[in-house]
C-alpha cells in the first residue's frame, strides 16, 4: 500500500478529495501497471504448474487433454516416436516464454522509469 502514502494522494486528501475519488483517480491508475504485469507472469506460472501436476498424474485426468498428460503418455514411446513428446514440450515452452515476454514488454511500457 505504498501508493496510498505517495505525495499526490496526500495532496488530494489535503485538497478535500473524498476516499472514492482518490481511489478512482489516483490509486487505481497507478497500480494497474504492476497488476497487469503480475497477472501475465502468473498465467505463465499457472501453465507450468498445471503441466507439471498433469505429468505427475495429479492434474487433469486422462479423458481431458493436457500438455502434461500428453508428455506423460509419450514418455514410454520416447525412443521410437520422439515427436509425441517434442510437440507438447515445445508448446509448453513457447506458451510460457510468450507470456513471460508479454509481461516484460508490458512492464517496460507501463513503467517507463525502468530502462534496461
């Protein structure tokens, strides 16, 4: 809640702005960037966790498709049909990498103070 303690919030409060107006006009616009970035990075983590749990047999069960369960079923055929394991693995990699890159691009765009 460091945004609540910033100077522009204190100035708005001293000028007589109500709590709702301060929240809508000052706090929410300044926290949307970090929230969007955290959400995009959280999606990548959720995909990895779901794939890992499905690979271990603790996630989505067999009638439903999951990249982790596809990798688990391809594990026994890795020597004679490696494409069965390569395609789900590459798709997991591409999806997680794209969400991480999206989060990085959004962080750079929404927080211009960060210069790499």
